[in-house]
C-alpha cells in the first residue's frame, strides 16, 4: 500500500538525539517552581527534551485542564536557562500560534485529537511550513490507518520531521493497564513506515508507577526509538495523573535498570546461528501454509455438503468442542491459551467466510 509520506525525510534523529531517546517531564506544568525544579533534576540526568502539558484535554469537565498560556514563559525559561528542548501538546491552531511566540521546539498531537481527521487537518494547515518536529500519539481506538492518516495529512502540509508516540489503546473490560499496549499495532506501523521514529509512552499505557519498568523494557526490546514518560518533582501532589508519574530520582533508577540490546549484529558467528534458526522457522512457516491450505479446502467441501443438505454453517456444539480441545492442548504444549484462542478463532472465521461464499453462490 502506498502512503503519501516522504519517508526519506522522516528521520529526526538530529533533533531528538541518539537512541534511546528520553522525553520526560510532568503531566502538567503547574507552577514555575515545579517546572524549574523538575527540569533541573532531569537535566542533571542528561535528559535534553522536557515535556509538559499546557492545555490538558480532560475526560470530564471540572478536572484540572492545565495552566494554558500562563505556563509558556516557564517553559521558555527552562529552554533559556537549562538549554533543554521543550515539547508540548497542541489540540487547536491557536495553541500552535501561541506556543511559537515562546520558541517551543516540539509539538505533539494527543490521542483524542488524532482520532478526528478534521482536527488533524486543522493542525496540519496551521503547521504548514514549520520545521519543528511533530509527534503524533496513536488514536484512542486501535485504528492503524487512522494513525497513518494523521502522518499523511502532516506530510502533505510539508511537515517532514515526524515521530510516533505509542500510548496504548482504550479497552472496555478488565485490564491492569490504563490503556492496553496492543504492541502489534506499533509493530505494524514500524513495518509499514520503517523510517518513522516510534517512542512508547509507558505512563499512559500503565496508569500506575509499578508497571512502568516492564512496559519500558518491552519497548526497548522491540527496538523502539525511546520513551515519552512523565516525571514530577513531587508526584503525590500533582494536579493530574499523580499515580503514573515518577520523581526524577525514581526515573533515573528505572532508566539505569533498563537493558538496551543491540539492534544490529556484526559478529559473523552470531549471524550464522541466527540464520540457521531463521531457516528452520521459514520451513515450518511453509508447512503451516500448506496445512492451512488443506484445511480450507476441507472447509469448502463441508460448506458444499451443508448447502446440499440445508444445514447451517455455524454449529455451536462443534465450535465449543474445537475450542476446548485446542485450549487443553495449549496447556500441554506450553503455549499461551490467549495465543491459541486467537489463532483458532481466525481460522474458524476464515472457514465461515469460505462456507458462506459457497452457500450463497
């Protein structure tokens, strides 16, 4: 699939620094003192990009919605006195025009904005000709094409320094996360747009401090560009999202504990060993494709037989029998039940699709 994005110009490593890139700062800029103390601690750690919310889109009215334009001079002070680059969220063209007066370096588009193409287009029109890096958070719902569409709109407006922020996806149901990671979506984004930097926002995925390290490590293990993470000088007194923010000291401890692995391997012996295993995987994948082809041909025969005998496509008893048997085998073969369930649901859906086609020819 072709995308209207100039991929060769997307890499903004010069603006962000070397991997892993760490963008840190409070959920909200609450006071000049809080901003300067937090930024000062982060600067001591070697962090060069300071993030802070100025205009805060909240789920319900009455929540703290940020200090607005009043906070921009504080952020300019961080830039001038500490030499840090400043990143803020923008949701309206007026936010951009206001922020540019204070030399804000980086803008990010939040999940609630990305979900609406009209809002993104308004921002793209307002940003036309800007040379600032623009980060785009994934939309609240797991829609990859909607996320990519935001990058296309910005690229068509002449924005070349683009990066993605993976902050998880809304989910209705029991989950330990504030927003479920659904890693397969940013992984697919990376496959389609390999030059696009991707940072993970563990704060908004987790919603609580005790989960931050594991999610951050997973992002590093997946070779993402870095972390977009919340840090507050005194999280327990934060005016928004206090449960998911770390003190700069705790952030430093967490970052020091992360294992940063190699993305590329030069050692010939290691590469030969990897290639040996990869060839085995390729052979097994070929076998899987052959087995799936045979299975679907039998499904088609079953569909034809059902049609001739006026039998419904779906029989709940048979489906429950398949699911029960395969989930039991999953435990025996040390495979996760969730994985096996997803695989067989996908196979079952494809079988239904083929039988439905035969039924209605």
